[in-house]
C-alpha cells in the first residue's frame, strides 16, 4: 500500500509541473473577458480615423491596467506608457480601423454598422493588445524598462502611422529601441505563428493616369485620336515592366485595377483614366517601376501621334505604404523564443507578402530600431483540414466571409507578445 501510494504521488508530482505554465494559465483565465471585448469590437467596427469608440475602449482598459494614457495622438490614436525602471523601450502596436465591407459571416455578433466590417482582423489585434497590456502590467517584477503600447488608427489607408509620428510619437513619448506587432493570418491554421526575416510586406504605390485624346464620332475615327486605344496599349506594354525589365529573382507587381473611358457606343471620348497598384520590396525596384510607368505612358501617346502638350498625366498618389522590414537580429531571437514556448510545429518560416502594412513607418523613422511583425494563424482547424491547406478554398482577409478562430488568435498572440516583451525587457 505504501509503495503504491508513493508511486501515485510521484506520478502526480511529475505530471503537474510539466504542464504548468503561469503565463499560459493567466491568459486562459483572461480569455472569457477578452472574447467579450473582441465580440463587442467586431459588432461595432469603425472606419479609418473614425475609431473613437474603439480608442475609448483601448484607453480605458490600459488605464485600468495602470498605464499612463494619452488619447487623440494622430487623430484617434492612443499611447499607453508603463515606466518600470531603467532599460530598453519596447513599443507594441495594434491597429483599430475596419473596412468598407458588408459582412457575410453569419456570426451572431456580426457587424451592426451597415457596410463596415472588421474583415482584416483588427478586432483580434485590439483584444490581443489589451490582454498583453494586462499581463505585462501584472508581471512588472519580471522586467525593467519602459513599455509603450500604441493603438493606431487608419492602417487600412496607410496613413495612421504617419499621423502618429507627425503628432510627436517619438518626441512627446519615449522613443522605442524595439517595436513589435502581430497580424492575424488567413494563410495559416489557427494558433500557428509565422515569421519572415527581412522584407515581410511590400511597398505599395497607387498611380493615376489621365490619357488624353481627341474626341469625335465613332463612325469617323480618322478625325479623332482615340484615348481608349492609347490607354489599351499602355496597359499591354506595362506588362513588360515586370516580365522584361525586372530581375526575375526580384519581386514586383503592376496591376491595372481600373480603366474608365467613354459614355456611349458611337462617341470617341476625349480622355481615358487608369488606376494602377504597384508593389515591390526594394527601393530601386520601386523606382524603376514608377519611372517605367511614366516612360511607357509617354511613349505610347507619342506613337499614337499626340503632341507634347497633350501627353498623359501620371500622378503617384501620396497614400503610399513603404515596405515592412523585419530586422534579422530581433526576428531570429523571437522566432527561437516562440519555438521554445509553443513547440517548433507551431512556429513556421513564412513567405513575404505583397500586401502593405504601415507598421513599416516606425522602423523607417529611425532604422536603429529593432522591428518585428509576425503572423498568428486564424483559419479554424476544421476549415484548414477540409481545404487541405488550399488557400483558394478559404476566405482571405478583406473577404466578407473572413471569420478567424478568434480564441486561438487572441490567446496565442497575448502569450507570444507578452513573452516577447518579457524577453526584450527581462532583468539580467
């Protein structure tokens, strides 16, 4: 009896410590409240620079956790500070804005705002930010330094980071030595962490072209200069920019997303309009693409006989988003940390993406800063298994059907971001 009892006690002893994890247990205990916040945010999405309700929730939660909070930074941005002795300054960022998308998920807590939806998962980002703030405030004995947590507006239009920086983010508040963020992913199974060394998101430029012509009657084209034909030639020749002018080992995209011209069958219009999105990583590739668009537009108009004073007007819009770069040192450090904490099967090296993310601005404002953006998979496991990992069978972010496994995203993100900050600010 004594031996049997001793063996039972020993078995219980070795099982409990191996499964115990104070951080994971604290996150699990916090999840019901975080899910309630997430569902509330999901049901009340707000467009770029209109995130007043969302910002108020973020500010209130940070204050409750003991942070010094400043609101209205860069419009609706929130800056929450927790000073805890000497050491590095780590900034954690979440974005708040939703998209002009009509939700079709059928969720019981679906958007109540007509034509507006958190189709990019920023609601999971905000809930994850709140959970991380709570955990780090409760763990002050384990770290030393300054924590800057920002809730950023207007990521979807590429303007929020610039607005916060222009409003003194790095002068009114402690400038970070390290910045981190996570983004939910529609390309990874729920709870999986993805990371990329170096470029992770692309330069994004929007280009408008006004192609001029000479209008006239469709029955007498020889008396006109057809801008539709000129614009069509521009569209066709633009395809050679990537296929014949850019090194095949580089990444580049030139997509004509809009071609507008004319109003009636038998009228040659006086002009045509093109809207183009341009994607790249390296600055020199970006510049080659933009210069090439201007060159090709001019050359096709000249070839059609348009005079010098009537050549296409090419405008590069100011809403560009620079490429996001993960600094190798910090990114490798966090990837190793995540592998130890979550297991290597849940941490994967991902591929760079051609989407844009204005998180890039915080690093570009001072390239001495260490910067890392990582992914947290949101595809519900049953959906991932049913699709066999074929992304073409799954809704993407920005889709009206995107409904991540919010519990897996938020719990993984809180644990990952908290552990990352504890590592970066850990007492020696």
